[in-house]
C-alpha cells in the first residue's frame, strides 16, 4: 500500500509530465492538439486520485493546500467527461499546477 510520501511523489511526477508536454505551448496549441489534451487530463486525474488517497491526518496538517479542488477536478474529468471545458483545463494547467507543486514539494520535505 502506498503511503503519503508515495502519493505526493505521484502528484509531482504527474505535474512534471504535464509541464514537460505543455511547456512553451499556447492555449491555442492546446485547443488544437487532442493528444495533448488527453495527456493532460489523464495526469490531472492521477493528481486528483492521489490526493483523494492521502491520509486524513496528513490532510489535517495541510489545511491550506488545494486538496479539495484537486479531488473535485478529478471527479469532473472522470464522471462528467462529456462536459469537459478545455478552457478550464488550460486554466488549471496555467494557474493551479505550479502552486500545487510548491505545496507538495514543501510537504515532501517535511515528511
């Protein structure tokens, strides 16, 4: 069974994969590249799943982290796949991943 450290490492790896694939691309590039969209959505799902499996104790120790947002995003991507808004996905990639990466990196250094 994976522990919190392993799940946090999974989150960082998924963020890194998105950043490498998207790096230097514009929203227009993203909108026109279905494979990039699928790649990004898949790794956002991994992030949400990993967050959802972090221990309650860990979540309580990091109350300011955007854990619920990551889980909520995963639910939308998995269960409402027919209504995924590419603009929202791009916004998450552009605005939310770096702050999440910072929080996760800090949490890993404290474990």
